[in-house]
C-alpha cells in the first residue's frame, strides 16, 4: 500500500486557520487522498477526499499539490471541537487492496482556547 | 439516520477467557468492517464483509479471532482465548458498498485483558 507521512502533532489557536500537511511521494494515479479524523473516545469520521483538484466541503478544504505528492487539509477556523487525530490515507480506487483504508498514526491536533 | 451501533462499550476480562462484540451497521450498508485500534496507533483492518461474504480477512488472527455476518446485516467478532496483547478498542464500520468512498464508524468497544 502507498504510504503517507504526517507530523505527529500540531497546535493551533481557536478561530485561526489550521493547515495539516501530508506527504505521499509514492502515490499512484488511481489513489484517492482521504482524510478522516478521530475525536477523543470516538470512532473515526470522514472529513474529505480528492483525486487531483482541490476540494471544499462544510468541514474543510483539501489542497492537492500539482504533482500529487503532497496535500494539505485546511480547517478555516479551528474550534475546540476540532481537537482530534487527523489521518491522511491513500485509497486505491482501481479496486486494488479491495478499496480498503490503511490508517497510519495520524497528526494529533491540539486547539488552544 | 441512525449510526453504527456497537455493544458493549467496555469489557474487562482475564486472559484465556472468551469475549464477543456485536455490531449493527447503518441500514442498507452492504459492507461491514472490523478494526482493531491499539493505544497510540491508527485502526487496523481485521476483516471486511460484503453482505454475508468475507472480502478480506488477511490480518485476522484466525487461531483466536472469528467473525460472522450470517444474514448480511449485523455482525459478531469473537476472541477465544484472549491474550494480554488483545487489549484495544474494536471498531466496527460500514459503507454502502466496498467501492464506496465513505466508511462510517461506530463508537467502538474498549477491551481490557488482565
């Protein structure tokens, strides 16, 4: 499976933007970039995903580098509720590995009031 | 829409005992997943069902772990006998199909093996 590299932890202040980086230098052409997050004592929840173009939804934005070897999850105004572990995952859309998600350790985001 | 339900939420057992976890996926979701999450790590896929058939169980320790989804709806994961290293959170997730992008996770069952 293609692997991703994320910082172990990041800090932010409430109501400020947060940029969470992810490196995936061995990404293949059929890999989608997915982001999930896991709030304390909860199961992971889907945040956003994309292939080549930048994506926006109500939770976040995903900026994908032109060569697709890196991406950034953007939280436009962090709230205390955004404190969580954020996972960047490559998912093979061609059916390889049965489309499964392989989680790394993710980035622990701390939001300061 | 009701989410993925799991029970129990917490379980404490002694090593060599047996334990079972139950999961009820979101209605209409054909694919069901069981993950194991050890403290400080990301979830690891144990088994993936499509309806009542197994799609992937390559990381399931089959000498002690078993799972079933007999009617293609709810599922049970069993550990027999448990070892200390099985202490973890067991997460169930579901999706419309195995090619669908989004997986929806339940709250998990925290297992402590003493």
